[in-house]
C-alpha cells in the first residue's frame, strides 16, 4: 500500500496556498474559448504552402505558462494558445537531445541510437548522418529553411552541423548549456570554450548580447529579407529557460515580490521569452507572412524543479519518465486552422511534427520509411481523432538498472530492471528506475523549512520496479494499479518487447581529448576530419605544436577581456 508523506508543510498548509486545489479540468485553465460568431469562415484548403515557425523552449515546466494557472506572466503565449488549439495530451522527451532528435527525424530514440542520455560536447557523436531530416524534406518541397538557437545534436565533424543537415542558415549554440551573455560553456573543470556560431563560423562579434534578444532579432531579420510569396521554415530553439538563470534586470524587477530567488529569476526568463514570441508574431504580421503561417509552440522536456521550474500538479521533473518529465506544453496558432479557439485532447507526440509539417508543406513522404510519427493535422485543425494510440517514451539499456527488477517480475518476457516507459491507450507503464518521483509545488516561498523539494512524497516500498497507471483517469500518477491489473502490465510489457526488437545499438562513444576548445581556437566546434568514421573514437592526443600553444594563450587572454567587457557592459543578474 502506498504511503504519502508531507515534509516541511502540512496538508492543510498546502490547501491554504491552493497547491492541491488545481483542477485538471478547470474551465479557466484549459477549457475552450468561445468562437466569435462573427468570425469570418476559413477556406477549406490552403492556396499555397504555409510558412512554418516552430518555437521550442528549453526546460520550461508544464505549470509555467499562464493558462496552466501559473504565477508567471505569459500574456503572448496565453493569447496565441487561446486563439489557436491547445494540446493538452501532448508528449515530449525528458531531456534535451532526445526531444530534438525526435523532432528532426520523426523517429523514436531507439531507432536513431540516441536512447541514452544526451550528446555531450566531447563525444564523437551526432544525429545519424543517414537520417533525412525535417528541414531537408522541407527544402525538397521548395522551402527556405533557417535555424536560430540551440542545436544539441552533435558537432564533432562538419557533416553534423545544422547547415549540413538541412538548414540554409544557422545562428546559435552547438552544445547544450551556455552563458546567456558570454556564450561560454564548460564541460568540466578547465574544459571551457565559446559557443555561438553563425553558419559554420564562430560568431565572436556577437558576445555580450542576451541570447533571447539576439535570436529574436535574427528571426525578424530573416523575415524582413525574405519574400512572403515564397514558403519559409524557421526553427526557433530558444536557450531559455535552461540554466544558468540569467535575465535582464527589468524582467526580474517585475517579480521582486517573489521570495524564492531561483523562481524569481526563472520567472523573469519565461516572461522575457514570452515577449520574444510577441516580437516574432509581430514581425510575421509586419512583413506579410502571418495570414499564411502556422506557428507551433512546444517545450522540449519537463521543468527542472531545482532551478525554479514547476511541473505542478504533475509528478516528477526533467530527466524522469513521470508525467512531469514527458508531458509538454504545446499549442498551434494559425489563421489556417479550421476549428480554432479550443482545447484538443488528441494524443500527440513530438515525433508527429515531422510528417505533419512535411504534409502541410505538400512534401513527399512516400520515400521516407520507418517514421514513428503520424500526421496529426486533421486532429489539430478539424478536431478529428488522433491516428496515434500509443507512445514509446523510451527504452534505455544503459541507464542504471533498478536494484530489485528482474526477468521474473516481467513475466519472463521483460527484465523490469531496465529503464523503460510506454503508453498504450489510457494505460502507462514504467519499469526500472523512472527517476525522481515527487510532486513539487511552485517554489514561491522564502526560507522554505527543510527540503522543499520533498514536500509531497509517495513511498512505493523498497522493491518496486513496475508501475501502471490509468493516465486518463489519474494524470497525476497517484494510484499504481500494477498489482490490480497484471493483465494490462503483461500486455504493455509485450509492446516493449516488440519495440525493443526494432531498436538499433546505442550510440554513446567515449569522450575524446581532441574536442577540447583549446585546440579549436578557444571555441567549441568540429574536430574530426572527413576521413574519420561516423563514430570516430580515436585516442590520439591533439597536436601540441608550439604555434598551437601560442594561439591558445592568445585565445585565453582574448577570452578574459571579452568576458570582462561583457560583465561591465551588460545588465546581468
């Protein structure tokens, strides 16, 4: 029997703050907005391929948007979602690289070899080069394609770069975590480098500009220089609101009454990003794109609750397979939607954007085999049933095996020590170690007594390695039904077995010293040659010639003054 324990606050205290009163179906949060009876009817079909703007935010929690009852101000996102279609049964992946790879390829992680962790800066690894990407398919359909923001799909050789994977232009970072002003990233003590790139070159001259502003300005510039008569695809992968928690002062001032410092800075970053989306929408209208555009908004994974994010009332956080890690914020805004101003409960996964957007672009999918995504545009635009009935959240054979899992616990067909999760219909199954499993209210209080992140904990017992939830009836994952419904457990385990048979080997090579930024002019970037294999794992040390050493010393000195100048000139907190 599960036992609930409250740490630091009583249940009565929580209720008094309204933390346990969030109603999943509360009309003011997710219900449909009445359609204006005077609204002009839309044409049944597109006259030409639509412009596509895909906005992806980083580490934004499920609770951290106005229409989910947040204390954070997101008026632009709220308005765009209210006028479009909110996706309230929308799933992403629990961490960065997996979500991005599935968006770009339309395939589950197990079918690209990226089912374990993320691609780290020093790994000779990237999105498999044999995969035809979403922007490549859009290029085939006549689109101009542009990427602004965070890549995080590998860069060890030039063939891995965004401009070699389907994007005409690129401005952004290649790694997963950079300073918002200096664009420096450290992958361990003493392994630091600059990471802002324009195309395939290092953009040294852009240092000091807050990334959210820089990326938004670039989107506006792209729109201003392109003709709205020609279709365009812009992938805006904001760095926000990933750590480090940095924001211009004027946004933090709005939340000066918020006691928790991390939450205050995080909230400021979300609101800044919201205004960035406002400016992008304004540019679409100013330059004549809006009436024939489709704007997709998505988060990449659950919020990091230790860094100001909140997934309340969902269970878990970023990096876990609980709903707080994989249920995302998503909506579509477009004048081309036939049934606007409503909430959709159609099952949608991040892999679905590949076939959906290619189909919208009138591209050719007949030569693309093995997609795991579905075309969900009829479900979004017309309110039809989703063609998707199940989601493989992942199977990770390298993740630490659960101590008490076994093949016996998996009916002899599945080792329950292996981290895996799947949803079939209304049922969700988890095996192995799903990750941190608490329910964490928004961290708005100052000097929270004790360990605030353990505020509400479910004790499952010492020998747990299988969980089953009716996710439709129990979206907060409070009632494990694995013992009551072994028949359902067995059925879902069989689905895991089915998917596992189609999995390719995990691509997770050892780090290589040649990747050190000191051997690349002080910046992160490709280091392997074209002659090196796709998963080059050579152990050679980088060349250490006298000239290289001198260059690195100059780079370090230049980097020091660049950082000093940035700190003096920018409004940082």
